C-alpha cells in the first residue's frame, strides 16, 4: 500500500470504560468483528469488517483519573510525526501526548487545534491504517465541528497544506479541505448555539458507511444508543448522528442514497 499523503485521514479509535459493551454495540450497528486484545499495548483491540482493519477500541489507561469521556479520535497521516507536532505548535495548536513510538506499528501523538478539537497523528510503520474505506462498516468521511471556524481553517491549512473551499449555502458555514486539488479529505462545520449546547466541546465527527441509514439508527437505539440528528437526505448520502451508549458521537451515512445537487464549492 502506498503511503498516504500527510494530512490524509488514516485511522480512528476510541476509548471505552466498557470495551465489551462497545464491541456488542458496534458489532451490531456496523457489522464489526474484533481481534484479540493486545495486552502489551493497553489491551488495544482492532475492529474488522470483512476481515479488513477499520478501527480500534481500547480501555482507559491504568491510573487515569475518573471516567474519561468516550470519543472517536481521527488520526491524520504523517511521514514524520515529530515534525508534524512542531507544525501543530507553530500553528497555535496544543500537543496533548508527545510523539511516541508504538513498537514496530508506527509512531503517534495526540493534539488539539486552537479551538479545542482533538485529533491524532499517525506515522505508519507495520500498521498502515485503514484497510477498508468508503464501504459498508468502514470510515467514510470526517468533519471538524467548531465555534471558531476561522481559527480551525487557518490551523489545518497551515499544518497540512490543505486547500480550502467554501460551500455556497447561506444556511451553513461549511468548508471542505483537499490536498493539491485531489479528492476532499476533511470537512469543517461551524457549530451554532441552536444546534449545540454551550457545554458541548468542539470535536471531529467520524462518519461510518452503512447500507441503510434508518436500519443503522434503529439498531443503535435498540442497543441504548441515542439518535441526535436525522436520518436526513443530502446530495452526499442519507445520514444520521448518533451517541453510542457510552456517549461517543459518530455518524452513519448511506453513500448510495443521494438526494439533490451537490452545492457549488468556491
């Protein structure tokens, strides 16, 4: 597999106090199966769809105070995680976890953009990242949700060299980032007080592809997940936002069911 360009989404994982509960939930909603947990790496457990790695779940680290909020973390590819960490600092971001090697699998760090959205950096070694994308049960898209869009826009374009295009829609403040005019790699949505309570922090929302958005929502609710938004038709697919039973937000999208014309981007 060719190395992904710097700034390309390459992996996602989430921390859960109840890992077995997370396995049941995502196994049902997204059709995931799970490998053996790796005790050497904090019981990190990979999720698979059709035998291909799509994500991972992990319990809190020993000694971690309180019950950490469950959340999906998106990792961006980097050829040099330490150099990218310096670019993050220079652009006004914060490095929360310093660059570290993860055996022969690769190297990583965890950071926040200047508005508070958390993300990871992954320099691949043996672990190249997603083995399946854009297909049922796998990563399909991601969006930065922030109340300070200008800060996020400046930050991500500075760190990863993105081009930014704004969606021509008077109802939303939405941008799409791409690398060198190629396929889009990331979206950015302005959070509004009407849609998000003030205590809800900025975050990066992960979209997972599903065959049927409505049935995925039904499965999530049956397993005590909570529908936050949708299902809604769009030119990009029928999608919905869900909180899993441990409070981690994510979205599901049926990429095949599209309605309307794609808005112009300039």
